[in-house]
């Protein structure tokens, strides 16, 4: 399970994902026979992903110029072209992924699977504020490799 790719600088995200992919066992070559129940399992392993999506409440809060909290330190936007921030006092990083961008990253790393946008609404009971969260969630497996016979 990956929940922290957003905390990795964008220029290193592909390298980190490739390192995770390298830990998965290779997929079996595609077979021409009828699929069995065993074929529905993921013998190559599965990566479960969930992280911030572009437009999440945290990002909109980061973009706000003023805050009513005196202890709030506005995060720094680290790139004018990317949704990439450094949080105020602890200097942790936060990146907000777009669905298409994450799909392209997975494809470059040899992964296949569906990326879904998940919306969640929560209410702060103390002050009655509605919190709209947006996440990207994926279940990836390695792309099947062509069998040696089909390459000749």
C-alpha cells in the first residue's frame, strides 16, 4: 500500500514507484488456455495506492492567502507549474495528483490498473464546517510480459 507518494518530490516519484515495482514478483507469461481460478489472483503482486488528488480541501486551504488561525503558517508553493507544497512548521511535502498524470506515471513504470477519483465529505462537528476531501485510489499490477515464443 502506498499512501506517501505525495510526500516525495515530483522529480523522484517515478524512481520511487519503479523501486516499489522492482519488489514485485514478475507476472507469468500470458497463456493461450482457458483462464482458471488461479489466473484471477495476482501472482505478480498488487500495489494499492491512495493519495491526495488535485483540488482536495488541503490544497485549497494551502492556496488561501489568509487564515484566521494565528499559529497557521501558510505552506509554500514550491513550483509555479506543479501543485507541490511545503507545509509551514514541519517542512513536510505535499503533492496533489491529477488522475491523468498518475495514470501516465503508472504506465511508465510498467503498471496496469484503474485509477479512481474518490470524494469524501466530512463535517467538523465543533464548528459545523463541511470538509470536502478528494483522493486518488488505484489498484495496480504489472503489465503481462510477452511470452518468449511470441517474440520470434
